[in-house]
């Protein structure tokens, strides 16, 4: 359904793309999420869209850190997680990812 909405829009908004990226992240399509985050990053955003972007980037970083850790790259996992920890030092998701 989201894919259809994006396909119908001549130039999908950053907010629509970020909503779609959230679905892709939940589905495990990290490559597409990364592409969308990079594409949307330089676009002008409303306060609400910027929050959506920041939240999605935060969750994406935690996911990437977990994948690196599971692959045995602890230094890479820490480097990936560090910006999320700096952004939200008291958030349970980042702290839990750091503790794993």
C-alpha cells in the first residue's frame, strides 16, 4: 500500500518516504532504508518530518549496531551505536544495545 502511494506521487514527500522507510526497517530491508535516509537527509523538512527522520535514523543505527555485534565486529558496533547513545543517552533501546 505504501509502495503504491509512493509510485503514484510524482515527487514523494520526505514524510511519505520516511513512513515507507519505517515499514522497510520493520521488514528488515536495511539497504532500502539506508538509501531513503541518504536521499531525504538533504531535503527541507518540517519539525514533525525532522523528528520522524531523527527517530528512524536512531532505530536504524541501533539495528546496524546489533547486526555488527552479531557478526563479531564489536568495535564497528560501538562506532555505529555511539551517535545514538550521544543523541539519547537515557533511552532504553540504545543502552540495551550497548549492553548486549
